[in-house]
C-alpha cells in the first residue's frame, strides 16, 4: 500500500489559529477594549519549562509561526521547497530536498494577552496558591495554567495547587473537576486537556468517522492517556487502553492471532503516549490505521550540519528576504572535510516519537510526524480553550453589571416580628457576596460566614473607576419609635438591586446598644427590609465600637496618669521616664520631636536640653477643671449610663489622695467615632486623632492627644476599625456598616471611606444609598455641611422620609400612639419647608 498521508500539525494548527484570530477580532468589535487573557504561572527556572512557555506566549499574541512562501501575497500554510539551482554548487552532492525549508515575513497573530508569572525557586505552596487565587478573581484573565513541574526547593503538592484553579479558567483541563466532567461525558461544561484535544482534531482532519471505530490508546497518564480514552469514548469509539506494562502489547495495538495463521487487526485509531522511544513497531499497526504519536524522545542521531543562507527572490515584481535552512547528512568520509559545527539540538541527539515512524508510515493510512505533529496542535488547543473561556465569560458578563445572586423572600401574612424574619432567611456566605461585587479575596477579611471587613487597598485598586450615583436618605424630625429611615434605605437598595438588577450599595451606621435594648429594638431596618443577621448587626459586629471604647479610655487613662506623675515627680524624674536610657543612649521618638518643634525647641539630642527646656517638654500642667475628655462605655441604655454620668476617681490609696470628679459618656459619642466617620485613610486618621483637644493647661493652652504622646497608640487600636464592614440585606444586596456618630454632638453619618468605596464598586451606572442620621435638621444638614465638604462628594438625589405619626407629634399632637385622631394638615407645610431647604443644598 501507499505510504501514509502525513498529518501536518503545523499546517492544521496554523488554520486553527487563523480562525481564532478572526474570533478574537469579532470579540473586540463586540466589546471595545476587551481582550482574552491567559496567565501562565511558573515556579523556578527550568530550561524546558522556559522553552514551552515561550512557545505558548509566542502563539498567544506576538508572532505567527513564520509562514512559508509559495506565491505572494498571502502565502498559505506549508513549506516551500527551494529549487535545486538556488543552492551553492559545492553542496549539490549532499543536498536532501526534503530537509530544506524556507520562511518569510512575521505578522501579529491571535491577539490573546498573555501574562507570564515567574516565581523564584524559594516559593512555597501557600504562595503559589495565593497567586492562583488572585488570578481566579481577575476578570481580565480567562485562562490560567500552571507550568509543570513546579521547580521549588520547598515541597509542593502539585495536585493541590492545580485544583485551586477555578474550573471556568482551567484551560489546560487538569483540575479534578475538569477530569470528572470529562469522565462523565460533560464535554460542553469543561475544558479538555490540550494534547488529547489536539489529537482529536487531527483524527477529525482525516475525515474518518470516529463513531463505531475501534481505538487503542497506549498510555494512561492524567494529562494524555486517560483523558484521550474518555474523549474517544464519548465520541462513540470502542476504546482499549494499554500501557508500557501491558502483556502482548502488539496484539492489543493491532495484530491479534486467532489460531494457526489467522490474524485479526484491532486498532483503527491508534494514539500512543508512553514516553518510550519507538515502542510501537510498524508491524503491530493495522493497515490503513490512523496513527497519532504524542511522544517526544531524544536519542543519539546522525551527524548533521545546518547551513543558513540568506537569499533574495524576485517574484511577481516583489522582493522577499528569505531565510534558507538546509540540513545535510554527511557521509563518514566527508565529515572531516567540513569545518562546520554540529548544530543539531540536544547535543547531537535527534527527536523520535513513541512509534517507529519509518516502519509505521508504510502500514498506516494517516500518521503524525515527530516533531511537527501533535506538538503544534497542543499549543493551538490551549489558545482555542482560552478564546472559548473568554466567550463564556462574555455570555455571562454584562459590562458594568455585577453577576450577583439574590435571595428570594418568603412573604407571610401577618408579617412576623423583625427577629423572626431575620432568622427565617439564610444569608449567603459573605465571601461569595464579596466576589460577586468585584472584591478580591486578598481585600476581604472574613469574620465568620456573615460579615467581613474590606481593606482600604480596594480604594487604591479602583481609584480610576468612575463613581456611581450618590443618594442620601434623611427624614423629618423623628419620634422615639423612629420613622423608618433605615427601613427606607434598605428597602430602596433591595428594590434597585434584587428587582431592577442595578448595582446598588447601602451605607448605614453601626448602632449603639441603646436602640437595641431600648424601645426601638435595633437599627437594622424592619420587616422585609433589614440588614442580616440582625443580631450581628445590632450587637458586636466586628468590634469597631469596642475598639473605639478602648482608644477613648486610653486617652482618659493617659490624662490621669500624666496629672498624677506631674504632681508627684521632679522635672528630671519625669524626663527620665519620658526619654529612658536604652543601653546608655537616650533618643527622642518621632512624636516627641514633633512636640519639641511645637514648643519652638529645635533640638534632637536629649542631652542638649536646658533645665527650662526639660521643664517645658516634660510638663503639660493640665488643669483638671478644663478636662473635656471622659471615659466611654458601649452600653448606652438608660439606667447604666445615667448612673455613670458623675463619678469620683482616684480613691485608691495608691493615688495618694489625688481624686477628681469625672464621668462616662456613651462610646459612640466619643470624638474618636467622629474621626472614624470623617477620615479618608490611615494616615489621615493618625493626624486627626493627634489633633483631638482633651483639656487645657493652667496657662490656657490647649492639650491634644499628640501632646499626651498617645496618637500612635490610638491609631494602632483603630487600625482594623477603619476598614468598612460588609454585610447583606434580606434579599442579598451588599451593605457597608461603618461608624455611628450621633448627630446631636457630631455629624450623624456613616463613614466617608465606606461611601467612597461603595461608589467605586457599583461603577458609573450603579447607586449608593447612604443614610443621614437623626432628623433632616441636623443629620442631613451636617451631611451637606460637614461630610460632603470633607469627602468632596455631592449627592444626586435626596430621599426625605416623612410619616404621619411624626407630623402629628411635632405639630403639637399628643405623645406617640398607634391611633390617628388629630388633624395633621398644618404640619405638612413644615415638611414642605424642609424640602425647600434640601433644594438649597442640591442647587
């Protein structure tokens, strides 16, 4: 029979890449600015890995395999055989035409943005997993591959690492999920390993129907053999799997003897991937079979030389610069006559496959060469899977829209209590919500399953993202029962998000314990418009108010300690305590140097201060009667804080009779809470905390937290509290719960940081609904006059909550009750006047 037809992987892969290039061009036209993204993660610096990665990077986005020239322009895929006359005459006796290839012209290829992440050999498993996780969450990356083996001096579980890759980005098809789906036949819901996928394409290229054929796969690796078996099986072939240890392998491959002189040929399709050179002999192969050789093996080769010639061809009035690569086999007698180096790869070794090629091509109908067969197809299939992944992403992705899953409400009549409604709804894991709204895992600190803190690095990452629409909810002067600002806020975001499919964020204050244990019963909203879990929201949350309490009481303790020590010690003793000698050396801290500068002392060496300068530096001389800073308590309910409003401290014998009258304030009334709500960064908070005035000296000079030397310690106590808290509504829309200053003593609004972060996350078409506390006459006006001036933000819409109950009560009606017996018409005018006030701010 005639020699086998060669399945040229280079030509077929070039055709596939051309189709992929066109597909990528269409994707970019459909979504301007979109580019399929592939990330290749490598550990170490193995030469073979570097080579494979360069091939993948080259195929992805830069240079097309230099195309052979037949007739310009454009040249079709394939190789051009130079006419014999073009070769230099001295080489005529050694020239083999089939070994000469001509290439020309490079051009841009598929258009995939490829990223190569190269980690050092010292990388640990946890570090590799961290990088993969970040790639999983990067919406610009649609394919992730881990280059194996992982060349690290540390022990790394390869399977654990590979399985971290998100299944939707596993373009190499190596995760357990992808393997399981392939084994089950879910071919449209997984990615197939690239080499088996390329082999299947080569088989289909023959035009031979796979269904009903008997296929033999020699090899059982997870990367090639096993998935190849599954792939052929689900393409309706009857598959036999063998390996290098299979007994009577020749019979399994193609020739099976039955009785004297009788043979049965089995393998219509033969795929070999054992990594053993020329394991499968030509005589084993069924005549007319399709032979796919996946092997790449290096064995000692013949002496060859490579001659490079640069020629200029004038064809069709066009000039081409050509690179001629001529491989010559030299007879033994001639080798000494040429002073040319041996340029074959791998130190003089040649490449062979797992099939004895020269024998097999005489029996097979189709066969793949090595190299140039399966190898180019593997890379092409990787590119194809990456483009396919990008297409799947765009099918789900709507520019600017979150891919968020909302919770369904189970409405009941009569409406149950707030706590029963809250407990009846199972919130989705907060980590899932964070991913849905575009947060990276490295930006989220989980506090259990229902709440999390978001790092300020999110603002830096999104700093170029346009802001969304800004909405503030306020209300007319409330009654003791509350008029529903929080309920309106939460209901509004649920309507915009769960029902109108808009990106929307609620930003609300964290409540004190007063409303929770008082008549209102909490501040998480009400009915079917709540932040959940209600208990977490109303009680400790992530401990922000506890941190404020600790910081507040640190300042109070520092005040009393400083007064006590200044009353009982000399200037020298105070100075030695403030600037202690460490290993015989005294040194001012940064905060002390700043105090010296405020005092007009331009010295940095403690030993150079005069007695007068030591006195001015060491003594604050606080006047106890001017102390404005009080101790704080989280508990704000009546009966607890009232009995602590006036107390006497310093009654222990160790205080030496230095007593004074003090008091407790509710923690959310602390100036530290106001600082938290207005701060824009950790550095800004440090500066604001230092500027807080706590008392005056006996000379009338203001004493600040910076003078006490505690501003740095306060910042440390508040380092976690500055991060907004992420929760969710009953219907699964995101909520930032952050800060809770009172409007009667501070500005009564949630934090600037939370609002800014939410505006970036929702994007230019989204909405952020924030709440101004108390009534519009203080909370809303302070929102405009204080918060907006500091933040630079300006709302697009104001929602004014007005209830009949409040209009009735504040119009001179009786104490709040459930009945409506009095006219309220006259008080509607007061609500109208408030709307007029709002318009002044908006204009």
